[in-house]
């Protein structure tokens, strides 16, 4: 127990008054005349003892009465987090951190957790004296919104101006930055209004010495009651054309405390609903759903999966964009025009009128660079040699999302620069293998894959090629083998570099090497490879909220007028980076789909994703924080009831003056009853 007004305790010396009176009453003797001493003998010894005991009891009651009155005036409180009389007399520093991240937009009533936190922050301001220096900061983006004294008129306005965001917070980094530096004030307090979704990490521990002599209040809102959230939506198939079903796997979790029956989950393509399921969700359970739908038109498909509104709406919509190709630019690069005649004939059969497939044939002599120009996919056929500059061109092409289909026809590894294997990851060449008068059968290594599954041939196993010659290679764990020869050497494999894909054949598309050119599977196989490797998914790939987005553009369009429209309709002009041939979109603070326009025409679009730390979880507890901050310096509070009173009692202790007043009144009543003279014993005239 401590006292907010300890100077009043000097009044305890008043207990000397009843003690003095008691002593004087025992010293003073009144002379009483008796006609006979026999009356005194008639008094029982017990009666005399009772009178003395009664006087002592009355003395103790009077002393306790005075003590209770003095203690009541000294404003006693229970053991407090802060010594109230000390903090009231000395300078102090107060830091308030208000979390305005996405998860603080949860609202069970008409107000969000952020609005409630802001109101509570303003309600506790009168509890701090005028000498307190106050710093108030938001988390998204980290920004000090107020710095001054508690009596400043701008304090309340600064708190009101904190806006909700769709961003994720780094509450511990924000705290580190605010606590750094020398603080002269002897009283140091930090109040954090946040749902505290994740615990501090090792970087926070490095600043542990900064936390010394600080007192921390962590104030959490109530747990969300009604919430379904889309945890993830993934595309199962990679081929996206008008005649190909798009398959989406959606994962939904009930992270609230309310069982949800008959909940509709909808799939929308370009503002048209193309799928719906209705299901029941038990508390803290997950479910997965498979959606299948055909795209309605070529171009950039914009879609979303929707859940009904609940207490937290930011995780109810999953935005997606994907390119449905209307034309693919394909470059065939070879050391000889004669080598690619069969290949070119096959590709022309895919699209005789060149409406979808734009084919260009180039020669490469092995020296210097490979010029991919504006190609979406490049078929590199039996290149005799590769220089260092060519490898660098391939690497840049792949990083920008380009695709490569490679046909290996030479066994001379030294003709290729070593970076082709060490940097890009091509399988290492060993030697050429010939079946002589026989052949090698081929088989499928992966039963389910985007490349071979549902391929449009009557019987795939009968269409697998027979191989007479091939280049034996050494593969690694990053190589995904689709077709395997009967001696367990790979015929067709896939690997990636950056954002690009490489399909690698260890045998040429030549009747002297294999009979694949006359097999029925060759046309749909090459078609799928071109779709998979040539689809430009880099520009349409999602980014997390507040992450920058790079859009690759063609050199011929660098001088165009580039404009970005946010989900809320805000327009921003972007100047391209002429060296990188890209535009950089920095402002991605909204959840939804951003539109990119070139000279007023739509160029591409991409969605933003809610950060994984802003999905509703159980949060953390005081035990998680005690690993980094001493538990004696922490108070853990929840938003409830009369919060200013709860906070005040936590900070300075619970007031006890009413208890002492009640005790004093009871003692006064007892003293009155005990000290009252008995009428029957009073002397009468």
C-alpha cells in the first residue's frame, strides 16, 4: 500500500490526544464520602476489571478512529505500478504508440478497434501532469504525430488524424526507434495500443538495454468474434488460354468465435460471377474449395474470390490477375536455318494464320550476344557454342519473365561458357549416346503435371517417342524430369531461373535422333511449352501492400505516357527507368487491383495482397514479451468497461480511502455505544 498524499500522515500525532486524556483520567482522584466502608466491599472485583477493560477498549477505538481518518486523508492506494506521489512531483516522459495497421480495422460495433484505441488514448491524458513530455506515434507508416506537453491543444487533434491503413505494422521496430536516445526524465512510461499479432524477434532483444527504467503498458482490444478469412488462393494449372479451364484452390478459415452456417463463397471474373459454393464453417477450422471456370476473353483477366461481410472485411476478398494470351512472340535461334525447318513447320501448324503465334527465325554464329528483342519465348535449337555475353543475355531474358525451349545437339561442353551451367543452372553435358541399330523407349516420370496432363492426344503412352541419339547430362534436384529414357537418362526436363522457365530436350527434333517429329503429341506438347514459358506473368504477379512493383515494358514504348490507377481511383503518372526499361510503382498502399495504362490504353494490371501478419491469429501473451522485457516493468491490459479508471488504478493503485472511511464510521458507532453512560447507574436527585 502506498499514499498519494503522504504529507498528511503527520496528523497521526493526533493519537496522543485520547492517550493523554486516558492517562490524566487515571491520575486524577475524586474524593467521595461514604457513610460506611461496607458499600465498597460490596463491589465485586470483576466489576472493577470490566471498567478498566472498557476504558482500554475505548482508548484503542479512539486511536484507531483517528488513524483511519488520517489514512483516509492521505489517499491510500494498493501497490502501484508507478509510485504515484513520486510521478506527480517529478518530470516524466510518455510515449504512446497507436497501431493503425490493417487488423486494427476490426469492428464488432459501429467503431473499429483503432477508433476505440484513439478515444482511450485521449481519455487517459488527464491522468498525466503538465510536466509530462508526450510523444505519440502511429505504426503505418511509422510516424510521430505529436510531440509536446500534455496541455497542448493540438494533442487531441493529432490523435484524431491517425488514419486506418491496409498495411502491416512492425510494432517492435517502432518501439525500438522511439525508445532510442537519452531520456533525462526520471519517470519513463510507454503505452502501446495494438492487437499484438506477433512476438518480438532477435532484433528487438539487441535493444534490451534501451528498455531499462521504462514502464510498459500493452493494451489489447477484445478478440474478434465473427470472422471468416481467405488465407490463400492458388492457381493449380499454369496454362491459361480461352479453351483451358482455370482451376483455383481457395483456403478459408473461421478465426472467430461464431459458427457460420450457409456461407456463400463466390468466384468473379471481370465482374461476372462464374462460380459459387455454400458451406458451413466451424470455429477455428479450415476448408479448401476448388473452383473451375473458363476465361471470358483474351487479355488481362481480373478476378476475385469473395466472402460475406463480417467483423474484419480486409481478409474477405482475394484479388487476382492473370494474362490470357492473345499473341505470343516466339524467336527461333539456331546455328543453321536447315536445322529448324521441321521445327518451324510444326509451329506453323499450330497457328497457320499467325494470329496467335508470331514466329521469327534468327541465326547465331556462337560469338557475341543473343538478341531476344521483344520475344516472349525463345527456342534455342542446337547452338554450337555460347559465349559469356550470350549467357548474360539469356539470364536477363529469364529474369524478366521470358521463357526458353532448348534442344541440345552438341556434346562439346567446352564450347559453352561455364556460367551456362553454374549461373543459369543448365544440366551439365557428359557425352553423346547412340542406340546404334536399336532405340531407347521413353516414359512419363510425372503423372500429373501442367505440361502433360489432359494433353489432347488419344493415347499419350502410345505417342511417346523412340530415341536413337541423345546427349547424356547430369541433373540436379532443381531439374524436374517429365520424360525419362529406358536407361533412366532424362529426355525432357524443366527448371527455372528468376521468373523464367526453361524446357530442356536432350535430343534434337530430328528424325535421325528420334521419331518425335512424326508423333501426334509433338504439336500439343510444343504448344503447351510455348504457353507455359511465353505467358507474361511477371507484370501481373501480385505484391504485398506497400511493396514496390516493377513493370517491364518494351523499348519502343519507353516514351509513352504511363499512368497508374489505384483501386480507389487515384491516378499517378510514372516516369520509366530508361536504363532498366521498366516502370517502378511505389505507392501500393491500397488493397485491390492496380491498373497500368500506356498512352491511355490498358497495358497490364496487378493485385495487392494483405500481409500475412495481418491475418487474424490468437495474438501473443505477456509471457511472450517477458522474454525481452522484465515482467516487473510490464502491465497487460484489455480494452473494457471504464478503462480510464482501470488504467489509473493499474498505474497508481486502487484507491482505499472509502474503506478507511467505512472503518472510521464503524469505530465511531462502536465508541458511541460503548461510551454511552448507563441511565440506571447515574446518580439522581
